[in-house]
């Protein structure tokens, strides 16, 4: 009598003992070299920096991204208000400007 594992491998040589299809495994080594080059680029960015320097840089980048997102949101609001103003559906408050 044969076991289930032997039946699986005898039916399909691309299935391993855990039921994984080995034909789905990437065989292209360029994927590995691409990942390695991206990793090296990422590591070289922080080369020679202390943890405090890295932390400061990351915090500054996050703050800049937050500021950019807020500016983009403000631009959308202003564009919406300009359109409403053109249609006569929005009244400017005293001192309000719709340009940045």
C-alpha cells in the first residue's frame, strides 16, 4: 500500500511533500538580483548614519509627506470652491481668497 505523499508525487512531480506546486516557484534569477540591487540601494542610503540620524531623516520625510498631502487636500477644496463660486453657489467670506 502506498502513502498519500507517494501518490501525490507520482501523479505530479511539481508538487512537493507539503502540497506546494513547485512549478510556481520563480526560476528567473533576475528577480533575485533585482531584489538584491534594491536592497543595496536602500542600505547604501543609510550607510555611515547613526540610528538617531536615520530616525530624524525618516521623521522629516514623513512630515514632508504629511504636509504635501495636506496641501493637495487644500488645493482640492479650493478648486471645488472656485467651481461653486463660478456657478454662484458659494459666497466668499470677508477676507477669503481662493488662491494659494
